[in-house]
C-alpha cells in the first residue's frame, strides 16, 4: 500500500507538472498533493488504531482541499463539503470502535487487539466493532449508501481524481478490512454484511455508470463499482484476491483518469462524451492509454484486471456464495459495456 501511494503518487505528480502548468495556484496544488501523500502514509504505516484514525482524518481533510481546489466554482465547494461531511461520519464509526476495543483489550495496538480478538470480546461485541469499523470503510470507499460524494468529487482537477479516486484514498476501506483480517475472520456475521454491501455497491455503481455522459463521472461510478468488488472479496474472506484487485485497479484506473485528463485538457475542459468523437487520429497517445485501461478493467485475458477479477469471482464460488458470484459476473458484463461505450464514443 505504501509503494502504491508513493509510486503512483510520483507518476501523478510528474503528470501534474504539465497539467497544472497554466494554473495560478500551481504551488498550492502541489502543497495539497504532498499533504495528501503524507496523510496516506500516516494511515498505512501506523501500527495502532489511533495512528490509523489520525491518518484517516488527515486524508479526509486533504481530499476536502483537493476537491475544492478551484474554490471559485460553487459546485466544487459543495462537492468538497459533501465529501468531508460523509468522511467524518466514517471517522465517528472508527472512533467508536477504538473506544470499545480499548475498553475490552486495554490497548490500541494492532498486535494486542488481534491477539485477543477471540476471547476479549463476546460475539455481539466483535460484530459491533466490525460494523463500526465498516462504517468508516463504507464512507471512505464510497459503499452504498454512503457513496454519493464520489461522483461529485470529480469537480477537482483530473490528477486529483487519479490520485484520490483511483489509486489510494477510496481504497483505504479495503486496506482497513484486510489489515483487520483477524477481526473479520472471527465474526462470520460481519463478513456476510460486508460481502453483501460490496456486491450491492458493485452492481449499483455499474448500473449508474451506464446512465452517465460526463467522462469523469463514468470513471467515478466505475471506481465505486470496482471497490464494491474488492469489498465483496474481503467480505467473503478472500483477502488476497481483494488486495490483488486493489493493486491492479490502482494502475489501470489511474491510467484511465490521466488519459481522460489529456482529452479534457485538449478540448478546453469539455467533459461530455457526446460532444467528442474521432479523437483517435488527433490524440493517438491518449487513445492507446485509454484502450489499454479499458481492456484491463474489462478483464480481457492477459491484462491485469483479468487475473484479479478472476481471483475474486473464483473465491466467491469457493467460499460458497453463488449469489455474490452471479452479481460479480453480471457486474463484469455491465462494466465491459459502459467502458467500451466510452472508448468508442470518444
């Protein structure tokens, strides 16, 4: 997770030098971007729940700054405020879980809490801890019904969308569940809840993606859908498959956002795909980048998305969840439809 935050973060920083070159708040943009990477590393490198919560809150603050970067636009200000409020809702859930863990275990370090998970909590208390943590995950990772901030967050500059809404911040929920695997392993009811909400989010994001014409909103709903996939995987106990899909998604979704950024930049900030067309000859580089990203997200054999999606679907069958498997297959089909539509129309 650290390497993704810094590695993709570096590539997006390099891209941003050109993308934000004409902006009068050039220095402020990079200050915010570096603050975001710092916050993300605080979240990931912490060895206890309070450090995680500090990073979690700072990431929310950084996203507020970045989404509302062009604060002359009322829509950007409203989107930033909405994202911040929903994220703070999630912070409250995690804070409540920390209080309960400290009351029962007397420690906030991962090692102590995980080591005592089986006998320090009753099954009801463990379920409550998992649900409280999951409220934080659902808010940060745009899971139903706390998903409404993600499409609006496209008001920020395109590199922000690539960094926050593809690679790092929105996958923090997946990180938290995978990091707290011993808690979820000990509570079957919590796993069921997470798996079902992940599946609902995957299908909802895909269906909503069909109805969009704004190029960045299509990608936003596809992000919501793919994170639903990851949450569904960790929900059925397939932590390795969920994390693998996070890894592959970070790369191809960042590529799709940056590719769309080239198009938006060259078309004087036009984002409606219905007003585009025939751009392959004018922008061959952007075409190849988006084509590779689309093939990966649709899971064509040989591309990274194929291996991670296949792992998720295989694990849902293996753990005895045929309905989640069916939802996953249907979602994959819808994803292929709206992503190829984006490619062909543009």
